[in-house]
């Protein structure tokens, strides 16, 4: 009558794996703040570099989340829809 799935475990593992991107962004923010404090004349270059790296990380996160959405739709179609 009921289907047994590992959906919750797989979804949780996939979502928790995203912490790396946020850790990188946090570390970059701290590093940027220290470098601006020590070398204020390099502010424009540091901000530009930070924005480039953060933009790249957000693109990676968006691609992973899009893949998760596609996998979720497949799981729903295969496991829950009659």
C-alpha cells in the first residue's frame, strides 16, 4: 500500500552539502574586511575580486539546485504519482 523511499535522506544530504558555498562566502567576507582594513588603497580591486568569486559560487549553487529540482520531479513522477 505505501511505498518506502529514501527521499528524505537523499534530499537532506543534498541540501546540507550546500554549506560549503556559504562557508566560502563567509571566509571571503572576513578576508576582504581584513584586507580593506590593512590596505584601503586596494579597495576597488578587492571588492571586484570578491564579487567575481561570489558570483561564480552562486552560479554553481544555482546549477546544483536546478539539478535537485529535476531529480525531485523525477522522484515524484516515479514514486508518488499513480
